[in-house]
């Protein structure tokens, strides 16, 4: 599924707030004529977008058999314009959208153009007020790769680990657009936006390229790390193992993160 998170208060259902989960579960319940509970690959925060989000739900086989050929079209008719379900299919018995995932992929877009973001990209591109040195940001990103405790870059949740394997943190420039691509086995709360915030501090020349990696020795959230606005962040994809490895992956991940 995909969504423009600008007017949404994140993925998770909240009282009296529009959320992706709330809108999507209500749409599914309306179409399927029964309650639906979704499990998602990654709980995005308020204002964060998605182009490749994944979720699963259990429904009676008879309901699935009746609706499968027309479910996407029917959802289009009841969902708000900022949420779209592109594909619905039957998952393997051991599939778990959250615990079965191998990797999550995010993109963060910034522009340091004097004119700000292009009007047609203003929802997913943050206008940056100062010029950024993308080469310095890329140099700072390299040492952050691998298995680390990213406590300095995470908003801690009770009982949750902040140890993650960061697989990709790449910074590129094309004209006035600076793009940061981040991939990991999973991300803790605010981790991507904090990593990008640390890189922008380097890109502005306020911190040396060695500074972000030096924070990996911290066991607590660092108040020195800025958190960039949510509107530049998009979840672009989630990877899963082959069907015959799904059960083992879910067991492993639950042991690490639940």
C-alpha cells in the first residue's frame, strides 16, 4: 500500500485522530462486512509517507474467495484519496508482515534550493535553509553501517532493544536535491529521521564527519542529535525471505524484538 502521511497521525490507530490503520481497517470492514485487524511491517510516525508498506490480516476463507477479484477496486471506492492499496493477495500460512520482514527501505528527500521544494513534490521533500555538503554527509554515513546500538538515535520504548543492523546509508546529490537512502533489518522509533538529522549537521559544517559514529558509544538518546521533519521520509519497500523460511524468520525476530 501507499499513503501520503501529511494529514495522517501515523500508522497506529488513535482515538479521534486520522491514522492509516484506522482508515484502512474501517474501509476493509465496510467492504468485507466484518471487523478486520491489521499487522503492519513498519509503524510509520505522523507525517511520514509510504510507497511500499505491507500489512496482513486474517479473514475467513469464504470471505476472501468472494472478494479477492474485486477487493482492490472496491477499496479504492471507499478509501480517502491519500491512502491506496495496490495489491491484495493470499499470503503463505507462516507470513507475518512485521516479524517476517528481512529489511525495511526508506528514502529521505531534502532540497537546498533557494526556491524550496518543487510545488509538485512539496509533500515528500523538505526545504533545507542552508546549503548541504553531500560528500561530507556521505563520508559521515559510512562508519554507521553494520550492527550497532543506535540508542543515541532512537526514542527509547520500554522493553525494546535499540540494537540494529544498518545495511545502507547512502547520500547522493542531483542538482539541488539531496537524497538519503537507509535500509536495515528494522528501525527503532525516530531512528531514520535522527540519522538524517546527524548527517545534516555534518552537511552544514556544524559537526565533523566523525561525529555521528562517535555517538554509537552512547547508551541513551542524545539531545545533540536533531530530528528532521517527518514530511521528507518515505517507506519505499519491505523485503521478505522465501516462503519456506518465513516461520524461522518470524521466530528469530520475535526473540530479538518482542
